C-alpha cells in the first residue's frame, strides 16, 4: 500500500467550485471568488482505491458545542493509525453537511485533496438571482479552471522571500483559526494591518487564506452560541 497515492490530484471534472462571499457587480457583469472543493464520496473512493475497502474506517463524535469530529483510521501493518478533524453544521445541509465536511477535513490530514488549499481562488464571471433586494449566486458563466494561474507554491518561480512569506501566511492563518465568532472573523479580515500583509502574499497563498476564512466561517456558523 502506497499512502503517497492518497495525495494525488483528482480529475478536474471531480473538483467543484463554490462562491466565497457574495457576487460583486461591475458595469452590469457579476463576478465571484471561486473556491475549489471535492465531494465526500470522492474521498471515500480514494481511500478504497489506495487502502482497500477493508483497509480504512471512520467514526464520528460530537462535541458539546455541536461540532462534528471525524476520525479516519488506516490499517498500517497490524496497527490502525488515526487522524481527525471536525466541522460545524453547514447552513445548507445542517448535520449532514457537517458530517461530510468533517470527513473531508480529516482526509486532508492524510493528504487527500490537500493541494486544493493551494490553488488560486480566481474571480469568475457568474449569473445571479435577486430576491427581496438581495443578490444570490446562481451559476458560473465561465470555467473557474480557466482562471487558475498557479496550482501551488512549488510551481511558482523561486523567490528569495518564500520563507518570509510562508511565515506571514502562517501568522495570518493562525489569526483566522483563532477567531471565536463570525463578527470577530469579519473584523479581523477588514483590519488594515491584516490586509496589508495579505496583499503582499502571492496568489496561491492568498487563495489558501481565503479558503481558511471560508471554512472557519462555516464552522462558526454551525457552532451553538
């Protein structure tokens, strides 16, 4: 069993794109920031393919705050090795969405879909619907993949400031993950000092932080206050 195969990229057709935040209009055309994700069933298929159907298992626990924690165990020799992560209920599918997100996040610890966190989060033209004065994303008008310029840091040109930028990225990500409320997360994101450092980062790192903010926002939205 070659566990490095868990980290292999998925076919582009298997990668879905959701909007981060809300659509923005400019000169009559709406655009939104697209974030890449995979389906929980793709995670299960990858584990079956690499580990065998009897070579992995998973289980779930719920914290007092309602957070769903998924543990994924892989049989390595005679021993089970476990890695875990969790998520709150999603605004769309509630408990079901929380379970799926927890599985996907735990899988990232095994390398499954981790590269998606290093993709660009491009601005893509989209169609919208409007109701009661609010604008909602409806569909992408162009393929988000056509806007992705860089897959990850390793494919970017060498940069003598890579270590410094990585440290900056890690510091901003830690600040995001340390927020306890949605209001605090939004205030952090709007701070001038935060944005000044964010703007200095290359696009792949900005995309990773955008995804971290989206995931943290989903988690906070699912927490029982």
